[in-house]
């Protein structure tokens, strides 16, 4: 099982996290603990509880590449769907 952070309005999946991944989600910013290169923290501005939602206990679709997930999926009614606005090469 995993955790996801989605945009409250568009329902786009912004981050896919392992259950044991540590982070602090504030109103306007999220800090991912030790997720960056060399164990550095990553700060995600504009990703916070005012505009985004954390959902826990999520089963990911088969073959999900966690490294290329930003906006690739939408999550509505407890189900994943491919985001029609996503282009496969936008993250390469």
C-alpha cells in the first residue's frame, strides 16, 4: 500500500509515497524528509493542505513507475485513471 498526494480541484496525483516515507505537510508547503539526492530534504512549495489532499492505504495500478507519476494519473472515487492531459514524454 502507498500514500498519494492529490490536487483537491483537479484530482491529479502529484506524489506517490511509500507507507514509511516521512514528510511534513503544512498549509502551503510540504517537506519530504531525506527524499533528495544524498538524503537531502525536498521542499515542495504550493503543495500543502490548503490545495492538496493526502490519501493513505492506496493500492497502485500494476506497473506504476513511481519516478514518473506527476500528473500522469487522476484519483477519483477511490480509483486511478490516466490523466487525459498527460503526455508520456513531458517528464523525460
